[in-house]
C-alpha cells in the first residue's frame, strides 16, 4: 500500500490473525511474564497534541535482547473538536486491530493485559524500531477515523515509567467502567454487536449490553453507542434488542438474529446471563473464565493474571483452550471482570450463589459486588487448592450450592461425572471407512463415563 511504502514490512488485512510462536519471536512486549503493561487512548485539548509525533521512552526494539520479554506502555493521545471521552475505549480497541495488520507483529488482549510479539523475520527485514509501528497507528487512525485532527503516540519501555503510568491507566479504566454502571438492559431498546475479534475467532460476535460487558472488558454499551455513531459501517454496530423471550437467561430475538448473521450461521441462539446451554460465545481475549466444577455443582472463576493451577488442577491457558475460538461451550464461559460486577452476572445459574472458587486477588477486586451473605462462602486459592479441599470448605461454610447436593443426594465424588454434566469435545474427529467426520462443537451426554487403561491382550497360545 502506497501509504506504508516507508514501512520496512507489509501492512494489511492479510496479516491479521498471524500467530508468532516463542521460537519465531525477536522480542515480547508485555505478556504473562511482565506485571506492568498497558495501552491507553486519551482525548486531549488541541494544544496538547503534536500532530504525528512519535516518542520512545526507554530502550527501542534494536536495544532489546533477542528472545526476552520487556514492559511496554502505549499511550495514544488524540484531539479534535468532535471528540469526546466516551470514544477513548473504542479507539483503544483499534490499537489491537491496527497492530495486527503489521507483518510480524502479534497483538493480543487489551488494556492492562497487552501481549505483543515481534517476529525475528520482520526484525531482520528492518522492523528494528517502534517508530514504524507508531507511524502505522497514526496513519490508520487518521485514515479510518476522520474526526481525529491530531494524534501523537508515545511508547514507554523504561520499567519505572511503565509501572508509574500503568497505575494511572488502571484508575482511568476503573473510572470508565464505573461511568457505564447504573443503566439496565431493560431500559434500552438497542444493544451493540462487535465483530473485532473475528480475525482470531471467525464465528465470534460480542453482544454489548449495559449489563453484560463484552469479554475483553474494554467496550461498554456507551462506548459501543459512540463507536457506532462515528463509524456506522464499522466493526461495532447497533442491533435492535427485539422481543425478550427469557428474562432470566437473557434471550432476545434481536440478539439471536444478530448472532446468526454475524457468525455466518454458526450460532443460532445466545443466552446472555448463563454459562450453560447457549452461553455467549468466547473469542480469545476474555479477561476471565467461569468453569463448571461438576463435583461440587458450582463455577470456579479464574482470571488471565492467575499464574498457578486452578482448583481443578488446570491452569488458565488450558481452560482457555477449552473455551476460546468463538464457540459456545456448555459450562466454560469467557467473561470480563466488569461483567462480574453486574447484577445480571450468571443470573440464570444462581449468580454468586453458584460461584465456589476464585483466586484471592480476583475476589478482592470484585468483592464489593458479591452479596455479603455469600462473600465468605466462596473459597479462594488460600482455602482450597484441590477439589476435595473445596468440597470440605463448601460443606463447612454451608455454601448455597450444598443445597443442590442434598437435593440430588450428594455431589459426585471427584473422578465420577454426574449424569447431568456436559463436557466440551471441541472439534471431535472420527475416522471411519476412509473418511474423516468432524463433529463441530459436539455435545455428548452420557449416563456414566468409565475411563480405563487399555491393556494389550496377550496372544493366545497357538494363535
Ligand atoms: S472481545 Fe468482543 S467487544 Fe472486545 S474487541 Fe473482541 S469482539 Fe469486540
């Protein structure tokens, strides 16, 4: 493309969705090994923004050791008479999209969770500085969003500067989220759909409602409204809510229609406030996962920042593999932290009365939104590290889920799967008669699952 002729690598849609494995990377910026990282867009007064300015505070790519991870903060400042604060979150999400257009740049997640890799191949082609990335951001922002009159980009890689500014950014995200609280799904006729993550999860479409923040936690209903207003043909667009056919599960005619259209027929129904049945699809940049623990008939929740294994013995990454990809997986549900602060949070499943475990740090973050009578009943990693520990804890504190155990006799023993459980099989391949049949999003119900090691038979004598 002419506008990128001075950029040492290609820039275009074709590079969206490109994955860069550890062994192929030159450096990593942010990501799970780096505690402080962020990306932030701020709307400023005209005189505070110098058109086209790109600054790097700290070492540039060429000064970073190959194969290592570094802190990163991306601050994009914009100005223009028609700009308003509500647009900051929407603009910020574009950083993900635009970075992914650059050959050899992989950008994952958002806000305080960004994870970027630069490929060795692109570094060798000349992408040895953050400056070309800044140029691409500036040009794409201004060519796609004409209401931006001035824009400047600052990359922070100095650890002390990133850490100071990351703390400030967190306060800005919190204030933004708080602004969006107070409006209910019943009060509006329009929801918003977001298709930004389709480059990674083609059948995924987020439904943004006042009380169900989308999976990435980065775009509120107000942000969606502002985005649709400035770019009606963009990736975020309005959808008529339609008739509410189930207020508890959160099923709306307009949402089903939008999901069907947006997922190109892969998804027919969406229940917004549950992790079972037809849960909202999970792309890949969800902030947390609600995962069903059949042995105690409750949900565990783990956030992306939790490094240890969860109470069921699986780390976030493994649970994410079972959840992501734009699928609807019964009992595995990608969510945002802000949705955990909503009165509609897993409403159809019992809300916090169905949550049995989460990391202590996450519990502290959302603690004020957990009903007081349940708060002490939810175990953390401090109280339960295994399912038997969890079961004992829940019985001791008489967690509301224990009433379900009584109703059904007793919870299944660890290792035994209850009759009602449904487990994700993902894309289950079966090879038979020379052809391969793939069951997409298969749901398998079984009365009992028996797992036995296969012992090869000894050959019979004389055979
Ligand atoms: S997670 Fe949802 S709302 Fe966020 S960028 Fe992706 S599709 Fe859009």
